[in-house]
C-alpha cells in the first residue's frame, strides 16, 4: 500500500486539502506544502502495518471504501494508505 503522511492534528485543515492530495500526491520521499501543511510521500507500507496500527488505542482509523483508502490519525499526523499502482494490475 502506498502511504502519504500529512503533518497536522487539525481534522478540518486535513479535510480541506484531502482531495488536493489525492489528485496530485507527492512522489516517494517528496515533501510538498499545501496551505501551510507539510505533505510527504512516505512510500510503500506493508498491509500488516495498518493492522498493527488499528489495534493501538491512540490511533483513529477512518475508511473510504469506495476508493479503498484507509486513513490513520495519531499524534500530529494523518497517514493516507491506498493501493499502489502495481495493485491495480493484479
């Protein structure tokens, strides 16, 4: 799964830039700033990562079923996890 980190603890700001991030995601290891918020292409994470994070009490898990996106929120970061490009070919 491809992961994008969004460095804010403000859900409203995150919501405001969410679609922009999905339309033009940063490349792996690339940082961009949208409306004063740093967005980073974190590369690939194993599926087990989401399962490990899901059981932690300090992690909020949100799911967008239509696009198969999982959003993890913990501390001052949101992580957007979505299928990688390779997954579409399988």
